[in-house]
């Protein structure tokens, strides 16, 4: 009798256990976003972009592609602006759509819409740009904790111009960007292996973004159909501009080398639409994961600033690049945004632990003799979480500390 009751109880509970597992591992919002990605629409976007012909920055065709993107963002009801930039005698516009969140943090999904002189750029980077437009459509029906920006950069092929001006201005304004997810060349695949693998490249501080993407595959793998190849430090696209200013970012890149890259044959015939759709699903799921994530600690080194020359404590000049130059002692200042109590901030010089500050304002001084390239890293420790940030600088300090004290 008892046994029967037990069996009945188990039978009653099993269906709930099952449904609990499914909803525990999934989330309807993300599934909805993934299912909103359509191969047909990606094809339409990419075909439209390549049909403008080669569209290098500064050309009429490039402006026309920019306008096409602008109008699509508007069509999906997103707050859309042009961000005009000028660098080394070249002028261009980035196109930005914003989905406002509830916090002061921003997450960026980006691609570049300019091509090289001879190429219609269906893969480089019509593929990433098409996914950006797809994202505009599927994200426009949802809300997120953090602000999402979809940015189509220009000037990439000239040397990451559009994104470097953007990242610098964001840095100067103190914008709190959690991550830039850059898609550049994400549509070429001819083999089975190529069609099921995507490269995700980050620097050391940014590996958590790849972890987030892997998490999406662990939970929604059947709906995405990709595996991740983790890579380190591929600098060749716009995410690098964000890394240069101390932000974190990831670069999505196709697994197989595209032999039509930067040639007149970079056309829609050589873009694998089902592969592009898979990558786009993963990118949007990852973006959404970051846009809804808890931000426990957000650490930034605010002194010395990037893109400036210091004489000891004093900023004497701003530079036209992200480089930092320090004459004399290095004085480091850290700013922390945190939802938990900060216990301490540890400082590292060229990877070696050098000191701790337990009180706000968190500061550290490096007074030893130093020449040329060095790197300072600050790691804030809270009750349960930690977050680091680092700055690279060129240092000229010929006066040892004991001369002055
Ligand atoms: Zn590219």
C-alpha cells in the first residue's frame, strides 16, 4: 500500500520535475529572440547591401548603405542617430540605434558597413551588418536591464576609424560600456566543420563574454547549432577600439578563411545563409544575456587617463590616440561602481602584485625607476565578486623615490 502511494506520488511529481528542468535551463525571451532570426531576411539585407556595389568610406555608395541602415532602424521604431566622425583627413558616419534600459550600463552589438574599394563586401562585412539589422527587428519587441546600442561603423577598412572615434568619445564621457560584441566576416562556410564552428576572440579581461556565449549554447544549443572555438587577441576589427580604451569586447569571426575576402567575388553567392543565421542567433542571445546580467562590480582605472600625457600627477596634454605617456611617478586612481561592499583593491605592475588600498578613493603610486612600456592592473574585490581593469603606458621615470624622500 505504502509502496503504491509512493509510486503515485513520484508519477505526480515527475512531470513537474521535467518542466522545471526545461524552464530552469531556458528562458522564453531568449528563445523568442533566437526564433525571430530568419535566413530569408538576412539574405534580403545582405543582397541589398552588396547591390550598392563597392562602398568604401567616403563614397556615395557608402553613404547610401548608411542611409539604408538608418531607415531600417527607424522602421523598427528604434531611436536612431548618425554619429559623424573625422580622422586623418577622412570623414564618415556611424549609424547608431538605441534600446534604452533601466541602468547606466550599455552593451554594444556592432559591425562595419564600409567595404574595400573593389569589393561589394557581402561577407566583409555585409554579413555582420545584416545580423545587426536582424537584431534591430527581433530586439525591438523586448526590454532589457541595460541599454543596448546597435552600431554600424564606417572607416573600419581604413584602420578602425569610425569605432576609434566612437570609443574615445564614449571613454571621455565616462560611458559605462559592459561589452562590445563585434561581428565581422561571419557568413562564409563551405565544409561541415566550417558550418558548425564560430571563432570568438577576446583579450584576457573579456573571456567572460565568451563564457556567456558558451552558456547560451549549453542552454539553447539545439536552436543555435554552433560550437565555439575560443581564440585570444585577434585585433583586426572594431572591438579593438573598445579594448584600446579599457572596455571589454569579443570578435565573432567565421571558422574558415574566406578566399574571396577583399575581392570583387565577395558576393552573396559565397555567403552561407544558414551559417549566418546560426551566428546571428548566437550573437543576439549573447547580447541579450549581457544586457540582462547582474553587474556586481564595474572597475575602471580613471588615472592616468588613456590618450593623455602626464607629468607625475598632472595631465599636461591630450593625445590624438589611446596611448598614455607618464613622466615621473605613476599615480593610479580607480573608480568603482558596485552593488556590494568593496573590501579592497589590489594593484599589479607588469603582472606582479605591488599593493592594496582598502579605502575609497582607491589609489596607488609606483615610484620606482621605469622606462618604456608597462602595465598596471587594478582588481577590486567585493564580498563575493571581483572585477579588474588595466592600463598600458609608456613611462619615463629616471628619479628614484629615495631622492625625493
Ligand atoms: Zn571587415
